[in-house]
């Protein structure tokens, strides 16, 4: 769920901004009485809704089709997934803000999401990797999400064990959103 959420939200955040800029939609928005921050927040909200739908579908499908038991802390698992979804929504839009063409943005998104997924523990259990890879994963958003989910779902940890993960993902999402709102390009 972590890798597909990353890819879908990252792509929708980046590519649609690039397309809207090329077609002049953002330029028309700039002439409206809406602030730059409001435009960014609404566009981020749309990506977040897409992510929440994807997370809900994957959670329900996992439960019904694959009989996944989400542990005794399902509300905290969902909170981790929401905090994680906020980060690729912000980062994807930030990438789309600086990208020039759809091809460029898609290439960067595919490379970034695959590298983040591999190094964060989405492709194989991070526990079987060397110590340096384990430490590197904890510097990446995918590593934060995977570690938090492992702690809650697989190891039955207390919700307090994932507070650092939630804090890091929320701070990174807010930081990317702040950077985006200050540098958002209409053209």
C-alpha cells in the first residue's frame, strides 16, 4: 500500500500541475481573487482525497480478500496512512511545480518513487538488509511509514511507538507544502 499510494499521489500531484500550467488553467486561476495559498491548499486537498480513497480501498480489499488483520490499533494505522498520504501529495505537487514537461515529471516520479520504495522497505523486509540500509530507511518517508506499520500491525506495539514517525511525516508534509505555497508558479 505504501508504494502504490506514493506512486499514484506523487504522479497525480506532479503531472496534473504540469498539464494545467501548459494548458493555461493555472494562469486563469491567477487572475481570480483566490490567494496562492488557497489554490495550493485546494489542489493538495484534491490529491489527498484521491489518496484517502486509495488507502480506504486497499485497507478494505486487504481485509476482505486477503484476511489481513490490522492489529488492535486500527485507528493509529489509519492515522499513519493519512499522515503518509499527505507527504507524497505535497512532494508531488512540489515536483510538478518545478517540472517543465509531463515526460520530465513522470520520469522523475518513477525514479524517485521506485528508489524510495526499495530503500524504504517496500520491496523486501528491511530487517534482512545490512545495518546501513536499515539506518538509511529511517531517513526516508517510505521507511517511516513501513516501520510504523510494522510496529503496529506485525509487532502489536503501542500507538505511542509511532509518534516519531507521525511527527516526521507530518513535518515533512508541512515543510513541502510551505515550500510549495511560497514558490507556486502559475506559468
